[in-house]
C-alpha cells in the first residue's frame, strides 16, 4: 500500500526540525569546553606564604606543609614574604629542605618596608630560587650561637678591637677564627652551609661568609649591588613583573619564569600553626609544666580528688611535647623541679623553713636558666619568672604557717584530749561512779564522794577510768 500525500510530506519536516536542535547542543558543548579551558588558563597563580616573627617549629611546620600541598599544575611561583629576627637552626633547615625539594620555584621576599631577614632569614633567602627585598629592609647578621649543644641563629654583631673602633676581623687584615674549638666548629659549619646555598643559586658567597663570621648586614640597595639578592620590589605584584622571564634553578634544572600578571593568592597560617606557636612559646610551656607538677603533687597528697591529677597529667604531657621542640637548659629544668620538691618536703619534714628557702632559691635560679635569652623569641619573660617564684614562695609560706599553727593547736584525740576537760556526774557511789564527758559516759573515780549533777574536772586517765575532782 502506498503512503498517502500527507505521510510523504510530514517526514522532511521532522528531519529539518531536529537539525537546529542538534546544532544548538553542539554549540553549547563547545562553549562549555572553551569556558573550562579559559578558566583553567586563568587559574595560574602565585601563592604567598607569610613568615612574620621568630622562625621556630610552628613556622617550619606551616611552610613545609604548604609547600608540600602546592599544586604545581597551576602554581607558577611561591613567595615567602618574610620579616624575621632569626630563629632556630633546626627549624630553618627544615624550611630550606622543603624549598629545595619544591617542584615550584620559591622566591623569598623581605617585606614590607622596615622588615628584616636576620640570621635564619638570611639562609632561607640564599636557598630560594629568587631573592628579593622591599625598599627600607635589611638582610644579614647570620652568626650562629651555641646553646648547650643546640645551635641557634639569633644574629650577631662584629666584635670590636679595643681602642680602634674597627671590626676585629679587619684588625689583622682578615677574619679571625674563634678561640673556642666548639664555637669554631659551629661557625665553620654554618659558613660551609651558606656558601653551598650561594653557589646553588649563583649569589655572592663571600658576603654570605662575612654575614656568618662577622655578623655583617646590608640594606636592600647595597644587597642588590653586591649580588646578594636578585631584585628590589615595592610589592608582590611588582616582584612578579620584575622577575618575569628570569631563568632560575629548580630541582637542579633551569626554568624560565612566566609570572607577570598572575593571580596572587595569600595563604596565612591556620589554626594548627597558631596552636603550635602558642604551645612552643617558652612562657606557655613553662606555665603548663608548673601546672602539671603542682597538679600531680596535689593529687598525691589528696588521693581521689581526680581533677588535680587529670589536669596535671594533661598539662605535663603537653608541656613535655613543647619542651621537646624548643631549646632548654636541662640544668635549669632540674633546678626548678628540685625547688618544688624541696618546698613540698618542707611541708612534711618541718625544718622551720631551711629546706623551703633553699627550694625557693633553686626554683628562681632554675627558671632564669631554663630558657636561653640569646635566641629572640625563645627566652622566658622576667614577669613570668617573678610571678612563678612569688607563687611558689606563697605556697611555701602558706604551708609553713599551717605547720606552725598545727604545732600550737591542742590535741583533740586520745588521753591528752581528755586531760583538763570538764564533765558532769551521772551517778556516784562511794569513791566511784559514772560521769559524762565529751558527749560520752565514762567510769570515773575520785578521792571523795560526789553528788549526781555535780560538775567535775578530769585530772588523769587510768586506762578507761577517768580520775576526776570537783570543778
């Protein structure tokens, strides 16, 4: 059967209606793909990390963590915007290892104006692929200080010769080696380390050695002339423009920077870094240690109180974690604990203050010695030392006063508690009877007959029989 005219005429209409729809779908998909491509192209960015303050475990954890997280696909440059007086050698080396292992070029930018990169900051600047400074900043003073076996990097100043006003290093035409063998070893190690970083990025190695041996420092303009840094920039955007097209070394390979006009994303320290920074503050660690020790002492003196022991145990564990990360003098810590132990012993031995006074002196000396003051940011506040010593002395005085009062307090138990007490005759027959004393009925005897209801005084106690007389 042949199709009718109507059926033949409707087929072309259906096919022609589908073609514009398919075209619109293809066009929409093309637009979406193009937009996604554009978005990906626009996602290239420069990440800014903030280093503001002393370089310690918290800053090292923050920088290494963020450098590990960096997406090398879209991040073209990492900028460490730095303002630091120095810090710990261990934390500095952790940061440098993370910089050298980063697949993304790292630029250290000493900013804003008025900032500095002293001590540990100088090493980090030399380790970076790009070294930059803002106008009005300075760099250097990288002399290490030995802290009982733990090197710190608080910076340093050149030693002067008497009567000349010149650097001691220049008094005889060259650098003078430290007389102490241990100090000489630490300084030479630091010189070799910063020289290797200078050679890695093609910077002035001789000036770096002077910054370690003599503690020299340079402002931004002079550092640029001496080829200590690569560029002086007003801000991060200016830095990106000035280093665009520069060839740097990343992971042992040369790489050309294409960073002009990148989106600038700032990643500031998070809550984890803030908490770690608070815990590794020597003042906080010291207070937590005291809370832990006192809490455990109170728990031992009053078993079953629970709260002092629980709070003390938690505080002491947190304090030990913090003390493991920061430089301390173990002799000072031992004196603090000895002082607390002597004051507690005073409460039990009762030596009329001799042991307790020794404990206060040991506590004060130990608190002063416990944290080195040569590393900026890692010294114990004098206010904390004074307040902690006064509280320890107050605890000792309170304990001593309670002990002295207890010695003058009348005995309230045993035979001694009954002597001199008064009572009342309940019943009596001849020279014996019963009396009520201290709320109890006792057998009693007297040298003469007594009448019921008569007040009496206890003058002696023969086992369980009271000896009384009329009061």
